[in-house]
């Protein structure tokens, strides 16, 4: 069984470093970047299973990054993780295709449960796409 690949996108480098270590211990393969532009570059280089994306970042913010990820048509599921969340922003992110919207500080068990839910959803979507391709 291959590692579950997670991309962390957050401009708080100390936060992504700590979270990366915690997720590595839980068996995930983690890549961390500090901005949306680098996230899109990483997504173009190699597939990931889930993206944990900060909302407020300099340059390309989380919503714009989410839009770009959706336009790439990847199966990666996106979880918005932010310290600046509002109900309105959460609803907008979900309408745009985000799997979940969590606020900082986040409980690691809650984040892990959200990641696992995102991975199951990704598997269902891929299976459906594979079956659709075989039917044609």
C-alpha cells in the first residue's frame, strides 16, 4: 500500500513544519509549501491525495488557489484550514469543491478524520471515473 500524499499550503512555516512532522508520524507522506503558486507547481509535478490549504496567504489566497486546483481537474481533495474563518467563507469554499473547512487551532484528531474522509471521497471519485471509462 502506498503512502497517502498530503500537500500542506500555509504561509506560517513553523506551523507547517510542526504539522508535517505530526502527519508523518501518522503515516502520511507530506509536502509543505508556503504559497498558492508553489502549491500549483507541486500539483503539476506529482499527484497528491489531499491538500490542506490556508485561507489567508500573501499573493494568491486560499480561495484563488482552490479555484486553480479545481480548474486543474485533479482528484485531490482540499481541506481549508484557517484562523480567519467565517460561515460565509466556509460555505463559499464548500460550494467551490472544498471537502472540509476547519479553523485553527485545529485538533490533530479532527484534522486526521477530515483527511481520512477526503481520501475516501477521492477513492470513490476515482473508482467512479474508472468505471465510467470502462463503460464507454
